[in-house]
C-alpha cells in the first residue's frame, strides 16, 4: 500500500474512531453492571427473594465477571483482542435478551452470569486494545476514555430505568418493567457488535503472531509509516522481555508490587462503591423515597460520578496520585460514617442524599480512576499484562463479595435492631482507613516518573521521590 503525505502522518480521526468503538465495551460494562440498580426492588417482589437471594440477583453477574476475567487473557492472546471483544458483545446481547424473558429466578441468574462473563472480558480487552493501538503521547487520555465510557454507561442506564419505571405503576413494574430495563441493553450491545467489524486487530497481537505487515498497515493509519516501523521494533523488543508463567509474578522483588497491586484493587471495592451504584434506589427507599423518586435520585448519583471522573482525568497528572487517593479516601470515610450515624438514629433528610453524593464525588475524583492509573504504572514491563489480570480478577472477586453481602448485612435482624441499617456503612468506612494507611505507607508517588524509574524502585528498593 502506498501512503500519501497525509497518510504518512497518520490520522487522529482514525485513532479516535477506533478508540470510541472499543470504549463501547466499557460503556456496556457500566450499563450491564448498573442496570440491576433500578430493577432489584421489583425483582425481589416478583420472585419473592430473601436477603441472600436478593444479593445473589445483584452479584451473580459479578461472579460471571470473575469467570470472564479468568480466561479473557487467554482468548485475547490466542484469538486476538478484536475477537475477544466480539465474543464479549455476543454474550452481552444474549444476556440482554435472556434476562428480559425468564419465568424462573434461576434462568434469570444464568443469563446474568452470561452477561457477566461478557463484561469480564470487556473489562480486560477494551483498555488492552486501546492501549495497544494508540500512540504513547495520547495513550493515557485514550485509555481514560474507557473509564469515562464506564461511568457514562451507568448514567445512561439510570435514565433508562427511570424512564421505564414511569411507563406504569408499581404492579406493572413488578410484572414487566424490570424486563424492559434488562432488555434495553440489546440495542447498545447490537451497535457494539456491528461496529467491531469495521475496526482492525491489535497491531501488538499481529506482531506477536508473525503478521508484521498487517501490523505496519494498521500502525501507519495511526501515526504514519515512520511511526509504524519504530512501533513494530518496540513491540518485538517488549515481547522478548515478557514472563512465561504466573508463578514468576511472586518471585524476588516483584512479590511486593504484586501484593500491593492486589491490595489496592480489593480496597477499591470493599470501601463500598458498588453498594451505591447497584443498590442506590433501595437505599433511598429505606430513607423514605418512593420508587420514582429513588430512581431519580440515582440519576443524580450517576451524574456526580460522571462529573467528578472527568475532573479526575484532568487533575491526576497535576495533583499527583497519592494526594488524590489519600484526600479522596478520607472524604469517603467521613461521608460513610455520617451515613451510618444518620441511618442509625433514623434521620431522613436532604443531608443523607448530600452525604451519599459527597462519597460518590470523593470516589470518582480519586479511588475510582486513580487506582487504575496506579495499577497501570507500578507493574514492571515484563509482568504488566499478567499482573493486571491477577489484580482485575481480585477486584471483581471483591466486588462480588461486597454486592452479595450488603443485603445480608443491611437486613440482618440483630444488626438492624442495633444499628438500624447503619452497620454496613461503618464497615466500609473502616476499609477507607485501611486504604489511607496503605497509600500513605506503601504507595510511591508516580507522577512525573518514567515507567523505567518506577520499575527501578521495585528492583533496588530505593524510594521514589515525589
């Protein structure tokens, strides 16, 4: 293929198009996991679920995510990043249709788990694909688009849930409304599936499989022929350094950074964020709101989440990782304690909504996106891919545990008698304290340091200065 002068410079529009298509996987990630927020109350009534089964309705998809993450890397390595995304889109489409039609609860759970597998694959494959096809100078911003897409997907489904609920009264929502909520995902899943046919395979995977000319053709569209040649050489050099087995991850100096990454991933979840993203309407109902008002308040939660995620994307390179993480975790802890006290003494007011929004804002500004930034930076090049898969697996497992246990803690008769629905918030606040101490004592400030400098820190044990 002969490149014109314009072609030889590559195309930023082409990079943007490919990134947006891949980021639809992130949007469906947010859409699929958060749809349960509007439907959980109606599901509980429709299938007559107790607290444990209510938790299972919300967390079954997350167990599917754990499964999806477990073999996402294998699918992406053997079949390619694009085919992994195609599989994710198909699974999400099947799940959207399947969860809209079941007459039995176990059938609903099976289809939710199928969708969860799709989300798990997308959670790995989408950012991996974006990172591998975009130039280094804009890679951070392009990968951040995936995080933006996730919270956008959550906000979109909150609107959809609210719109669906307005179409009928409470009995209609219990009988049919929740089906439309889940079925609505079929539209974005179909769009994602169709658009994936127009994007190329990851050039890194093509090089790895010996298809260098195809890789050069893709990279030339991204940054020009000179960029393509240099990038192919860089990819080949990186591939020679990668480890071969997971057991190598916990050897020598890598053991410390592996444990730190897993701890950060788990703490991101056990500080309670998905309790509010998945159960927000039920929490608002406990505070005295009706179904429609609770769903409307959940939209506000999604809007705050999206707004402060944008702020985080623009400030993480200015303020630094540690300050954002520490200040955000402290703010989350204070808000959780305030919520616990309000629930315990039975206060129902605008203040409770403000406490929840303050918690969401602190998370979106710090712990949410910055944890992913740290995980992408602290791992040495040779172990980064496999290390991220381990951390992501642990993150989804923690998400599953929190989502499964929240109704069990919240509706436990003895805990309700003593704390009046406030106990879970105290637990999550305690983990916020653990997160503050972990970041303060164990996490280096990575702002302004190259990946090579950070990797040197883990190998020789010297402190990386701020």
